[in-house]
């Protein structure tokens, strides 16, 4: 790398660093490129990768959540910043189940959520999740009645430390973490046995095994 190219890369990194520190919310590559005067996106990505490496062992780290970038406190340093404050209201079992269904099956309508849970879902449960900023209205299903459909948000990914929905834990991970209680495991096994016996009937949903994903929070 020539001195001129190195200087240019350094300026890009400094510009990205300053922009991200000053930003009030996480920014996409497109937003960063625009903020830096229409910089080429490949240069932005290279700069972000370099900054991420630079901060990998620092007290703050550069992370990507839902294709948006921001600085956050390193996980092992979070305890130093904790202060006495009112504890955030814990989700009810119903809200936890609804959030997990939306995360694993989005976008989904209220009727689809109720079909998976097997019980009605109150509008209040959805309101709680929307107020928390974890789910959003994602449009309407193009079927009779055009029901509203729901999806998770970038704030949901950020809160649970996920880069994308691909990082959601699988059944084995949930079980290893103790997030599937005996009743859920028994139900899962019963559903698996039923699925094997009816395997030539077509596809089968796997509703409840994932519903305990968020209950640890």
C-alpha cells in the first residue's frame, strides 16, 4: 500500500469513526457513504472492517446489527457501567411466546400467531412488544381481509445481541441453555412422533419448540 493510499484509507476510517460516534442511531453502509460525501460503498465496508478490528479488544466495540453499524460497550465491560435503576418490566409468558413466533416465522399475521399458539392473542400483548420497539407493522397480507403482518426490528436484534435473524438459536441450543422445560420437550417429542407417522401428508409446522427463546430476559 502506497503512502497516498494508506493516507486515504486512514481518512476514511477517521471519518467513519467520527460519524458513528456522533450518530444518534445505528447507520447503514448507504447512510455512512452519503454522510461522507458519496464515498464508494466498498471503501466504507473496508473502513468498517478495519475499525472493527481496531476496536475488537477495546472497551467499546464496533458491531453490525441488522445491517446497521454502531459502537457499543464491550460485553465484558458492561458491569462497570451498571447503575441502580428501575428494572425493565419483564415480558409475560404470552408476550414471550408471541415475540418468539414473530422472530422465527416473520412476517406473520395475528391469525397466524394464534394458529401457532393455539390460543387467542390480545391486542395488548402486541402493543407491549411494539412499545418495547421489538416488533413493527410490516404491511398487510394480500389475502381477503388484508390482515396486518408483523416483523421484528433492528432494536430487537440489538437487544438480544444478534447480527441478523440467522443468528437465532436452534432447538439444540435452546435445550442446552435450559430454555425448554420438560413440558415443552415432551410436547416437542410428541409433535415429532406425529410428524413421522404422517410424513406423507406434506409439510408440518414446528410451533412451540422455539417459544422459550426469550424467556431468560
